[in-house]
C-alpha cells in the first residue's frame, strides 16, 4: 500500500460513497467509551431498524438537533408535546414507536448509569472491556447476530429497553468497537 490515496485504499465492501467511507474509516469498529456517544449510537441503531445505515447517517445532525444533542437527561423528560414535535420533524425517521422508544431508552439509560456507574461500564462488561477482533475473509462472512448479541439484547430488554433486538445489538457492537469486523483485505484490519 505505497499509495495512500482514498481511491486506492482497500476497504470493507459496504463502505461506498463519501458518507459511508468516512464512517467506515473513522468510526466503525473504533472503541467508544463516552456515555453520551454510546446513547447516540444506541438510538441511531434502533432508528435504523428496517432502513439502510446511510439513511440514518444522512440524518445524524438533524437527529442531534431534534433530540437535544442526545442528552439522555433531557430526552428522558420529553412529554407528549415533544412527541408531536418530533413526529412533524422531516429530518428524522417519523415513526411513532421509534420516537417513544428513544424517550423510554433515555430513561432506561439513566437507570443503567445509576446502577453500574456508567453505561460504558455496563455495556463493555459483556466483552470484559476488550474488543472482539474478528477477521472475516469477506463481508458476507460477518454475522448479523451472535450468541453475545442475543445475550446483550436479552439483558437490555430485561432493563426495559426497546428496539434492541439481537441484530440491532450486533450492529451497535460493531458501531462502538466492541466487535471489529473489518475484512482481511481492509486497510483497517490490524495485522
């Protein structure tokens, strides 16, 4: 890889287009330990259910504005008036269940912080605070869920979270670097 121009760098095959390439290169699979950012990713992964990730990334800034920069304390206090406002906001996915889920999950997130000291401590305890590094040959070899994402999903649901099915949990794990699934031919693959 003598030439590091963006056009000659080998990436995971899904990282196409400027937005997805930037996300791949700078965020995906990188360990994240800031509670507010973990909350944001959890909410965005839930919002993505049934949609493409690029659809959500295009709206990320609008989501931040709509949901008070993903401050779980503020979001947890949203009322029916806020729900009406959000369901009229064309910059987010205007799905009633997902909007209500975001408010609910903010409340549950705060409970986890209180119980465990931080959401970071809680979520990263599932991997003993160390990322799982996989080296799939092809992206088609990457699972959409695992026994661990099943376990996390079950535990989050037990704590009252919504939109945290096993597939969403696995995508969340990838997004926050709990799992590193960069393919072997990707420049992000640490040899």
